[in-house]
């Protein structure tokens, strides 16, 4: 199973437990706090090891979206009640993430292949510790 799929399944399970089964709004606040911390670390590690601008930008956009959702949940909003003034930038940040991944995979095919090769066969623990992010030698990272 692909590293990205494993990570996605973990986040989905975490979301289900914290945002549906846990008492609200504390569960959702905990979820978005964990995501914000994890994605902040991911973005820093991404830039340090790869120097891939679009991938780092995607991580930063995900971090900002998670931080915004954390703030909105702290003040009492939910996905269903987010004010339009915040929904537009939030959905813009969310849309930016896959756009950055797609753009990076097209612009830097060699680095992307090196990344895929590094991540091949890694487990969920490796993903959580961000061992799946390679140090790209071609980019002097």
C-alpha cells in the first residue's frame, strides 16, 4: 500500500474518532490542533530536505487551512456554520494543496520519482516520522 494512502487512512480514522465520536467541540479542536502541528513540521521538513517550492507551498496552505479550522472551531463554528467570509479563503487554501501536488509532479518529474522510490515499502511509522521525505541531492537540499 502506498505511503500516501496509509497516511490518508490514518488521518481519516483520526478525523472519525475525534470529530464524530469524541465530545464536541473539544474533539474537533484536538483534531485540528494535531493537524496544524503535524503540517507545520511537514512543511519545514519538506523545504529543508527537498527545496521543492510547490510542495512546500502546498504544505503551508494545508497548515494555514488547518490553523484556520482550529481557530473557527475554538470560537464555536463547525463545517456547516463557517461564515462565507472565512469559507472562501478556507476552500481556496484547500484547493491549492492538490494543485501544488499536481504542479510539482509535472515540473519536477525526476525529483518526484526519487521521492516515490524513497517512500516505497515504508510503513505508517516512517510516514509519521517523515522519513518518507527524501533529501534530494539534485537540488542541493
